[in-house]
């Protein structure tokens, strides 16, 4: 049965989305924010910001980026296992603990008292956490961390995780992949694509699109190409129609295609070669399932017949893929474009059938997972955060966040995983308390949300997990972005 994703999307969460709030956004010419601009930028992350496109339109230099982070510290590889979540008290704010299962460092990075909000009495602040698995929470050089589920949203130091400020965000706020100071987004009802400079506190309109009663950047799940050149928007017309609008930010040119059905989300592939649309209804044509278009917005192919939690990534062979769970265990292989039964599959955007990432034979239950393919600097890996599938007491991967290898040559029956943490999440609670872990650009750490087994009344806070490395590797017990 297809999951009802539309009703659960983060875009439906009741949060304030007022761009230009006098309390939080400085107008042009006003003083910059009082907090100090971060200067500790890790060389590997800086390299990601500096990568350029090739003539073929690639959004990154794969060899250069991969080489630049080869020495970074990732979680220890192990077999995907059935594990029990240890009973632990909720960590104190900014007081790191060691995950007893995996030996990683876990830090609670949000707190309602420190950030001056009341999670029980405000309609704007129902949680203090990252926005979604498909949204990058760190800026391009790792110096800032945005907990963007609310608006205004907490902005943290990306290294120490200390609270800096509450900032008002554009709708569908999305970090630039190349400029660490810039957030892209839209003014949903005025039809503007905007950029917000978090250091200058200034909003600039990049493009105005008339004739739409609502504009979104991917319906809360969209991203730009890795070089920031290409962005695709969803415009809802005054008559209720749906347009897909592709903008070349380097030249200012636009292309528009009318969609016959409402999309669940629209996104750019990492290289910018493909526009991917996932509709609310399964199927095998241009208006159903999950489909790929070229940069002329011509329909290319159905990627996946179904609509599931998934993200766009680059696999170990350098091919662009859509990684999703559930599909190849529910649909027959021919219908879902699956090569064979699998719990998590990679669907090539360039055509052809999927290949399994986690085989169904492992016992993994792909009904409570989110996928994050946001580690642009670590091709061949995605992060899975499993918030718990209903109807099954336990299974391998339950309540865990782990990186998993994505490659047509990798074993899916004994997949290589690198666990970051146990998630301490109770099944059956509201969607906003689901883990939805987002991986940083280098693939070395994650941020997720959890009520930490406190039940429905407990606040949903943000937690960061990373593998501590020796001082010779990264300056000590802290993050890989620590100053050297």
C-alpha cells in the first residue's frame, strides 16, 4: 500500500513563514547581526564550495572532492544488525555523551531555554530541530548549522554548536552549496526567488515570477544543483494549475513546463543534468510515480513507479541515482523498474532498472525510514535514519542512523554500513518527532530530531552524532570542522 506522504510532509507543519520580520531580519543598510562571523572552515568543506562545473554540466569534480576528504573520520564499518536501544537519560544541552552502542559522540544542540522559546505554548515552535533529511542543515563550509523546522529558526555555530541567533527564513530555506553565507528560498505568495545573506541580514530578490498564487522550492524537499547554477520551482497558478519552472541562475534564463498533476516534490539532481518530479500517485507515465526530465524539461523516463521516502545521490560508479526504500518489496519488479526484490534500492536517473542497496533477505523493514543524499563530497554513500516501521517488534537497522554504501558492485545481502547513533525515538508519535537525519556535506556527521523516548509530551530537540578522532586528525574530541 502506498504511504500517505502528502498528509505527513513537513510543508504541512504549522510554522510561521514571515520573511522580513523586523525582529529578526535586518534591512539593507542596517547593522549586521551581533554574533561573530565563523572563521573555522574545514579545508575539505571549503574544497566542496570551490568545485567548478565541467563542460558536460557536472556539478562537482568527483575525484577532487573525494580525494579532499579521504582522510576524514567516518563511523566504523560493521554489519547491519538487529540491536536494542539502550535506556539513557536525555543528554544535557551541549554536554556530549558517547553512544554506548557505536562509540560515536552525541551532542544535544538545541534547548528551549537557551533559545528563548516555549515548545508547549507557541504555534511557531513545535520542535527545535533540522527541517528534513533531504535538506542540508550545515552550510557549505560547515561553519554554521541551521535548525530550520521552525521560522524564525535557530542558527548555531557549526563547530561548537553554540546558539548564535534566531533568524527569519524564506519559505523552503535551502543553503547555497557554494556560498557559506547564503540561504536560498522563495517568498511563497509574492512569487519571488530570493537569497538571504545570514551575515549581512539582507534579502535580495533574484527572480520574480508573476501569475502564481503560491511558489515553492521543491515543496519543502527541493535542492539546487551542487554548483548552485540550476534551481527548479513549483508554481501553483491562480486557476489551480501546476507549473515546473527551471531557472539557470548564471544566465537568468527560465523554462516552464505545465504539469498535468500536482507534484509531491520537485528537485534538481546533484550535477544539474536532471530534474526529478515525484507525484502523489503511483504510475508509469510523465504524470505519475517518480520521473526524470532533462534541462529542456522534456520527459525522459519513469525512474520509479512508486512515491516513497528517498533522495537523490551519486553512487560509487559516478552515476546519478534516486535511493528509496519500500518500493522493490511491494511492487512487482517490472512495474517498479526493480531488478529484483530489495528493501532499499538505487534507481539510475540515466535509465535502466534499479539495483539493490539493502536486500530484502537482510530482514530490514523499509517502512519507517528517511534517506539523506546530501553528502555531496562523499559520493557512493547515503544516510538512512529509521524511525521504526509499525507492526514489527524489531528488525536490523531499527532506531538507527547509518551510512550505507551505494554502488552496483557493493553487496546488498551483507551491506557495508557505518552507524552514527541509536536514535532514541518511540514509534507511533507525531511525524515531526521522526528522526529525519541530514548528513553534512562531507558525510562525517549527522543531525536529527528526537523526543529521546520521552513520549508525546517531551520536546523534540536536535542531536549531532560524529565519530571523535585523535588530535592529530582533527584537533581533538570535537567535530571534523574544528580549527586546526
